[in-house]
C-alpha cells in the first residue's frame, strides 16, 4: 500500500486543518490489540483514524479489510456445524487469525503507522482505549452467542 504524504507540509498544524489537536488512536497499539481481539478491531481503529485524518479513500480500504476479516470470522464459526451436517471434519486452520493479522499489518496497517509518524512526529493526542476494547469484547461475545444459538438450531439432534 502506497501512502503519499502531503506535498507541501508534514506539520501537525496543517494536518489537523482547523482542529485544536489531532486526536487519534495509536495505530501500532491497534495492531497489537488485534492480536487479542482480532484483526477486525485493528482495521476498525485504523478506519476511524483515517476518517479523522480526512483520508476517506484510505478509510474505505480499512473498511474493506474490516468486512473481509468479519466475513472470515463468521465463516470459521459455521464451518464446524456445516462439517457436521455434511459428515466431514471442517474447521478453519488454527493459524488463520495470525495470518489475517499479518496480512492486515503488511498491506493495511503499516502504512498508517508511517503516515502518522511522518505528519505528527508523535505529537498527537492519544485517544483512550477502554471504551473501544470493552466494546470489541462485547461484540465478540455477541458473535459467539449468536453463532452458538444458530448452530444449536440447525444441528440435527
């Protein structure tokens, strides 16, 4: 992914364009949280950062990553049930999460880390993580509960 820096300036005052201080989540920390919460969390945080930076094209790319990762999670939740219905052993590879996170970091996340470092030099207001992390845990638990309920409904007794 090629991230082009602003041609005329790389200062925080011009990057914020009218706001007091640029408020962002640390993109590297977002990738690290993705190890625990899933690459979908990382893609979501990066999407929100791109929106705050006014980079809608990059936000759309992060949104695509978010959708792809959520799709992979949903498919992996239903593979065992589908396998049981077909009489086969179907499961997502255990390394799928790590592969998704690595792919996300290489082709999606690393560019934002470099871009933010270049335009801010680390001088931006860091947004707090607690609400987003607890929200992500709630979404994860909801996905597990819904997947389990659907699996119980469609699995023959």
